[in-house]
C-alpha cells in the first residue's frame, strides 16, 4: 500500500474529549479541532468538529464542557480505527 491513497475510518464513539480519555499520546492519537456544532442529547453530546479541511463527529459524555467555536483536543482509539483502499473500499485493517 505504500504510495497509494487510503481512507481512514473511525466511529464517533471511538473519538474522545481529551479531558475524559484514558490513553493520550500527543502526536500519535490526538488532534486539535474546532467545534462547529454540538447536538446535546442529555447523557451524551454529538460534537461536529473541523480538523483542517476534514469534518469529524465525536460522541462526548454529557459532562463535557465543550462549546461551539472552541478549539479542543480529541483522542482517537486507534484500536478501533479502520483503513480502506480508496479505489475499491476493501478493508486493509
């Protein structure tokens, strides 16, 4: 796969507010994003973020204090990530 494009996929429930994450490795599983929209569902929040030009959605606990317009650090649970071949959609891992 070296030199080929791939698609990275991860579910919103596997992206955490860094304040609540157990395993944080700066530069490996953390990114900063700007909060665009928050859907407050009571016990949890669906947080829409922009990381550069990429839009992501994360599921944060209801206790999270994120606010729209705020820059926050999020943590990916890389054990739950998937990578797909761009041209075929076939799972690589």
